[in-house]
């Protein structure tokens, strides 16, 4: 896809520092991923293997959100997905061209704080990833 995937194809977690702003009460972990489901970086209480599985699933959920967009009025893109479960929530937000941020939280998290932090971070991540050199 875009720059994010090619910029971190070495499989390291060098960009995890970008997710530090999401270290707030109630956040279990955060994953920076490409739109096509590849993990770019992760932070918090999640292993590399689970971060990769989360990235793949989050990408799929994002695609479902796009498919439902026509039922939300004149929507042409998904701004944020939020799914609530018995024991927590999953948030997914676009973060620049070809990248997404996914966050897992506990059920008692401050939803407005998480959404606000994710939107701020998404703007910064988009700028950072856009400035990274491309590798082929």
C-alpha cells in the first residue's frame, strides 16, 4: 500500500514511541497498522504475535465499516470505528495515508478522552509516516 508498510518492513517495533500518548488509564494496548492489516508498531500489554493478529482483524473491521458507510448518509470514508464488548472496547482510527491506529480498552475507560487522544495522535502519525524514507 502506502508509505507505512514499506517504511517498517524490517518487523521491528521502532515506531512504538509514537503510541506513548495512548498510555492512559483503561488502555490495554495500542497498535499502529497498515490499512491492509500489517503491524507497524505496538505498545502496552500485547505480544508481537497478538499485535499482528489484532492488526489483521482491525483491518477487516475497518473494511466492514467502509462497506456500511453508505448507510450513514453521504459518508465516503470511515473516521473511526468503535466496538463495545462485555469486557472492553476496540477503537480504530485512520492515521495518515494507508495507516490506522487500533486501541483496546477496559470497559470503564473515558471514551471521549481516548477518542480525543487518538485523533491528535493520528494527525501526528500521519505527518511522521509521510516523512519516513521509502524502502523497496
